[in-house]
């Protein structure tokens, strides 16, 4: 019964977000929550323990960025995207400080046309993402145990969720960013102080407010890119 209620809440949240995911993806999201809860008992992947809270605080919170992400990458909405098996997953996404795979695993499930790499400095967290990729049959998802500074890329989009200050996020991951890539930072309220503290060669080109179904908290996306040198 718990799984039925979780599925109903997930489908309701997807409808609010305007995401038309196939039934197979909905099942994968629910299986991911089940795996997160199971592993969390031993490996302490997240402070959120109850599956219902995982649904709102983790799944729907991560799903809320799918439409903005696809729009900024110039990709079609998920309702008309290329189905899995028909895509080469050419767009490369790096999830920095991914922890238990948030938002990386959720993005990989909802967007099979993305090649998603989740990096974390904690081995057990990267191992969990690898296990999820294998058990849910997500060949375009991988977990990497490393510090982000050691990754070379290039990645078209580098994202983070509650990872570090904007300045540290951009500085540590810059070597992995493709020449025309962008950063997407998931934040709570708009971090005006962090934006003001960015290095001069990083610019914020958009701040997007988000509404997460069932979550009474402020959420936003901060979009950044390197300052482009002007042609003479």
C-alpha cells in the first residue's frame, strides 16, 4: 500500500511539473527511492529517512529542474524526447557532490538522452550510484569516486545540489566544463551573497525560481557560465 501511495503522489507531482514520463521511468524512480531507503540504513546516504519525504525532498525536488535543464540545453520536452534505445546520449552532464545520486540519477531516469556522470569524494556514495545504474539498467549513468578537481570532461552542463558556495563550485569544476558549457546550481533561496562573491571570470546569466510540488520551501536555479573573451 505504501508503494501505491508513493506512486500516486509521484504521478501527481509529475503532472504538476508538466512531465510526461513513461510508465517504465516512473517504476525506475520508485525503485530508486526503495534502493535509497534500503542502502541508507547502512551507508547514511541522506538525512531524509521516510520514503514519503524522499519523494518530495529528493525526487520531486530533482524533477523540478528537468524542464529548465532541457530548455537551456536546447532539448525537446521529455514528452517528445527520443526514447531510450534510439538515443546516443550525446549531451554530457556532470553532477558534482552527487551523494546518493541527486539530481544525477533522477536526471538519468527522466532523460535517457543525457550521459550523466555522478561524482562524489565518498566511495560508498559513488558505489551506490553505480549499483543503481546496474540494477535499473541505466547504461548512460555512472558513478565516479573522485574529487571533482581531478576530472577533465568536457561536460556540456555541470550541476550541483546543496554542494558548496557558487564560487567554489565553479572554481573546482571549471577544468571539466566544455568550452561552451554552463553551470546549473540548485539552491534554496536566491544566494545573493554567493553571487556577489563569484570570481570576475564567471557570470550569472539567469536565476530561475522553482516550485516543487508538496515542498513548502524556496528553491531556485542559478545558471552560470565563464565570461567569454570578446573578439577584437
